């Protein structure tokens, strides 16, 4: 039962209750909506890219604590990063949640490491990242984690 | 709240091997029977027996094993008829599940019954299984779907429903019991009401047939359907009951072997109902297992089951009412034994993760009833659904687990 506390660390609960960068951007260059069919979580992600760099990012939507906290932490960690750095971070984050190999620290995002012990919740933590990926590659306007 | 001590739940639990296990090092508490119920040993054994002793195809081959399997398959159909208290087993069609039963009806009605402009009445509490097939049909045939309203307590608004009937109304489909609200609909009254307007009725019995004593002859709907796996039987087997006047007129649903009388490339004649609707080799072991499940229910008695489950429900409800942050969704007078709830400030998915780590299986999400979620003003719910193999002690442990939810989320 203690891994409940590994999953719902204070930082995660705090971010889910008072998410950072929550809302919409008035000026944006990229947008996508993510949808987790399993639980109905929805995230709308607005991004403003200038000179190949994330200048501004905001999200809104409805979801569980993990998906909200993950989105909040993601927006904090990608702001000011180049698109190449963002892509690298996406891969590193995905690996942290799905692979056993020890990874270098991803800073604040490390707090989501506990999700790995809850396989059915991995999708909650990665929904925002898949949405980000879709927004930046403009693959589709609507993303699912399936 | 009075606990019932005469119901020998300890004895019953021994019949369900799935209940006797630990999950995350805690004794399993299975509160998700409305999604799929645990199986008694007799059902598991029956399926094993089929595979071990008389694996063969039915309705073909003049050999001993096929003869036994065929007889057992027909016995299963006859038992379903007896369980539903209908005289004619020919009105019982085996399907994969409730969903397929409803699709069979919408498909066939689309071929022979509806015309553009006709109206269908559903209710606001329907499961997707009793919405999507009608939606597809309405798009194909240009029909209008009207939705009967519900009250805030989760009961059906009968006056609101009556106001929807008019000369264009051609069909009414309603759940026996709601998988979200628990509401048991007054199906006998509803069938009679629709019939007074000349409108036939389909009842989605997926959440009702194994919880509420039912005399289908007295209710007298045009169609009634249910799934095996929610009624302690196997998955992949379901039942469609249909009035002969409909089944005889219906064209085949799928074509293939086992549903034909005579075949040439230019002319084919079909068997009569119900076999007309059972193309190909059916789920033989599923039908056999379903019979065992229904026998098991009969062995205890649905009246006793209903009474005990109601007392479990009321016991749990009493405890949940004491928690200020827990909002119960669905408080109709007549309910099956499930409790949907929302904890203010906590997403249902997080709630179920915490319960799961305590070995308690509950459901979270939109519960396959998105229009009802919209009506209730929520995006998701938690649901604890109880069965006659659950206990008051399990409810105590369930109730005490809320504390950790409140702690983790600083409520």
C-alpha cells in the first residue's frame, strides 16, 4: 500500500490541485486535443513556438490527478526549450515510465517515476506528452493514448 | 440498518474460487460484479467438462459426443426459458451478449419494420449498448431518437416519458436496471404503457436479470436481453428473448451453417427461429455454463438474493451517507445493489487506484453511459457494485479505505 504514496507524492497532488500554465493561449502556433478513452480524460494543449523554441504553452481539460500533474509538470519543463530538446525529453520521459533501465534525472519530472509501478496509469501520465507530440508534428488534431 | 444473518454467505463464498485470493497482498474484495461477476465452481466445471468429455459440434454428426453436446445445448435453451418463466424455448436466441442481442433486433427491425420519420424512445439512463445500435439504425433509416428524462434521484420521469409518445412513435427501449444509478425500472408498467400507445418494447436486462425476481410472462415485453457473464456465467454468451410474432417475421441476422434448411446457389430456405439467428457453430460451452449459472441462482433463489443484496446496499449506503465529501449518485426507491459516487476534489480514476492497492476492485470512468454522465453533470464516477457473495465485513473495509483517499488528497 505504500506505493500509493510513491504514486501520489505531495508534488503530484499539489500540481493536480493547482496546475501551472492552466488555461488557453491567446496567440498560439500549435494545438492538439488528447483523449484517454479509458477514463475520459481530455486535454487541450496550446503552444506558441518561436524560432524553433517553445515560447509559451498552456493546457486545460479534465482528468485525474496523474494526468493533470503530468501536464502541469510538462508545461513547466518544456517552456524555453528548443523543439529538438523537447523531442529528446519526450523520449526520455516515456522511457522512464516504461523501461527498467536506470535513467539520468529528468529534474522535476522524476516525481512521476512512481507511475511505473501502476501500468494502467502510465497512459494518464503520458497523455499530455502524446498530445504535445501530435501538436508539434501536426499529425492530427485529436490524439488518443490507444 | 438490519443485517441479515440467515443468508449463509460464508458457504456461498466457498463456491466462488475467484473470491479466495489476495490482490496486492490484501484479501480481494470484488465490488465490480456489475461489470462482470465471479463464477461459481459449477460453471467452471461445466465448461471444463465440455472440453474434456464431449467436445464436438452440435446439430451434425451422428455420433455419441455430438448427440450429448446437442442435447445439452438444447437443455440450456430450455433452462433459460424456465428461468425467465416463458413457456416456449423457441423464443430464446443465444447471442454473444446483450449488445449483440440488441443489434440483432435493430438490424432485423430495420429490414421489416421502420420507415423514415418514425420515432424511437430511449431513456436518459441507457448504457451505450442500448443507444449506439439505435443511433446506427436511426442514421440508416432516417429515424428520430427521443430521450425520456430522469429525476435527480435517478428514477425515470414517467410523465416526461408519456409526453414523448405520439403517432410517430414506433419503438421503446429501456434498461431493466441502470448500470450507473442502480435504478430498477418498473418494466411491467412501462411495457403496458408503451403497448397502450401500440408501441413495442425492448428491455435491456443486463443489470436486472440476476438481481431482481422476474416473471417475464407477466411483464410481457416484445424483447428482453441479457449477458451471461454478469449473471455468474461465461463471457461470450447472451440471450435474446423475443415474441414469436417478431422472431418469425424477422429475416436472418447472419448467414452461414446451422441456420439453413436447404441451400443451393440460387435458392436458400432457412430454419425457423431461434436457429435462424444462430449462424455457424455457437458458443456451446457458453450456453452450458450459462445454464449452470442460472441453476445456481435458482438454487439460492432470486427473492433471497434480492433481499440480501438490498441489505448490503443499504448498509453501505448508510456508511457513505456519513461522509460529507462523498456524493452518492442514484438514490431511487427501487435499486439494484450498486453505489455510484463522486468524491469532491478527487478524480474517480485516482479513487479506484487507491482502492485497488487495498485489494478492492471498483469501477471508475463514464461506465459506458456518456449521455447519462452529461445529464448528471460529471465526466466520470466511481462505482461499487455488490453481489450476493459480498459481505458486511467487506463493506466495513471498503468504507475505512476512504480515509486514505482523503489523506492522500489532503481533504
